[in-house]
C-alpha cells in the first residue's frame, strides 16, 4: 500500500524536512516491496553486519531498530525512499543528505541505526559491482573498514549509541557504484581531476611547475580568494603554439604573484583538468604515518591498472582540510599530517574559513573558548581560532612518475625551478 508523503511527514513530525525528502517520493512508492525493505529482515541484518565488519554488539541495536522501523509503516517507507535516493537516483543533490531528518522521537536511542541500515545497504551493491570486475572479496571487505571508524565517531557524539549521521550518507554512493577501495590507511577512486590546474614537467631536469587556471582569483597570501579581497589578483593563462604563460603555484600551497613563461619544447603537459587520477581520501583514525601512506599508495598503483585498465591515470589527487598549508605553523611541524603534505605538491582551493572542523570537534563552527582541547590538534586549532585565524582546505597532486621519490620531498626539493630563478 502506498503512503502519502504528507501523512508520513506529519506522523513523524518532520514537516520541516519536506524539501529534502520530497524528490522522487512517488517513484519510490511505485516500487515499494510488498514484504518491506530487505534491510529490515533479521537474516539480512546479521549477514551484512558481519560482512561490513561492525562489532557484534552493534547487531542487537540494529535488530531492535529494524523491528521498530518495520512496526511503523511510515518509517519503513521512508527508509526505502532514502535508500533509493542514495543509490538509485544519481540526480539527487548530494547536499540534500545533510538535510535529512533524525528520528529520536520515533526510535529513541537507536535513532542513528536508521541511517546505519541505509548505509549498510551499499554492501550488496558493492559486492555485485566488484564481482563483475573479478575483484577479490578480501579487497571488498577491507574497504568497509572505514564504517566501524565512522560509527565510533557517531558513538563519541551520541553517548555510545550506534548509528550514522545524515550528513555522512553521501559517501556510501561511492561504495554502491563499486569504485571506492581502501588499502591500508587510505582510500582511492580512479576519477577525473576536476581542478583548474595545468601541471608541466621539464623534459630534461624533471622539474614540475603548476600554473593556475585562467581567471582564478587569489588574495594577497596567494590563496583562492573567496572573500572579495581588494589586494589580490586574477591569474591569466595564455597558451600559444610555442609557449604557455601563467601564474605559478608553489608546492607549499599558494600562488606566486606574477607570471612565468614555459617554452613548449622544454616543458610538457603532465596533468590537467579531466585527466584521470587516483582520487585519494583520508578516513578518520590515527596512524597516518608517511610509511603507512606510502604503502597504501603503492598498493593502489598496483591495483587500479589491473582491475580498471580502461582508466589510465596520471597520479594521485586530493583536496581536504588535512591539506591545509597553514598546518605547518598552526600545528606541529613533525605531525604526520604535515609530514604527508611535504611529500606532495600542494595547491590552493576555494575554501571556507572553518574547513574540516566538524571532523576535529564534531561541529562545524565550535566556540574557540569552550571547544575541547583534549588533543594536541584540538588545542592547536582552537587556539588558532581564538586568535581570529581561518581554518582552510587545500589540494594536492603527486604524479605517478614521482612516487618512487616519496619520502624525499620531491617537489619541495626542486623549488623554485630554474625558470623562476632570475
């Protein structure tokens, strides 16, 4: 039996979330299974809990939540709809997930398990996609190791209860399409590089220079200007038959004011927007040593050519709050995050002033006076915020042919290149 969206919203007291929930409601109701969503069955919960590697004690909470959802048709229909929006409706805006409601009134201490069940529903989809490419099941299972870490973050914020927050749900789309893989400390997807950056390598010296995309606006610090700075500048990129002229980017993560001309007979294009890269992601958790990162990247370099041979990639790429070029002086210069940064070519990206704080403090805009200072990173960032500082994100690339020199700060060791030295 189909349910009207208005009845569901009113029954659950979530009318304020209509805009995020309404898309494709009728389509979901048209294919609602007669026996209800499979992820609410006891056999499914037990099997998938084991497969994705959640602790055994999570099973009781998941089963209790599944029973509570199944007893209320409006919850069961909404869960089915959320599952379809996440996995079957690629046109649904990624930002909509963070606006999904929570269900404390309906499910009590097990409210977070609503979205944990939705997230776990990516597992059978991922298995099918991986099996079609002949990917070993051990790789599929290992890739789910991030889920336990995400659940632990939720537990820290919710008094030990199991679950996931709505804002984390977008990530499970990557699992479902079978393109996300974890090797040790890091996760990878082979995808097009999307930043407006042009990277050149000198054919003889091997020096690497990144040029900013045409029209990129920078502030006085050489960071992407998102605040309308009056003392910044706008980069040009002038391409001619024999040369290319543009604004150089330092591998320390900022633009250098001025322009440089690269003769094409001396410099070859090594990376540009649209080229495939191993998009690198850094899950929550410690142990991000340079050795662990190198091992993860080496395994990715061996894996993707074998199982995705149609995607010829140029290197690694990432943007993250962990690549904030300020960390070298805000935080400890010997921290694992800073040591990782030094092995990469950093570049500025458009960023807000509170980038990544949710992952450190559990909220997007913590009060620096009352924010917890129980770790060295929290102390460093809270003190920086108290001084009126910004916390920004950054980007990086590491070209495949330079990976052999990981550990030697390959890009910093060659900076400034000879073309910039007067």
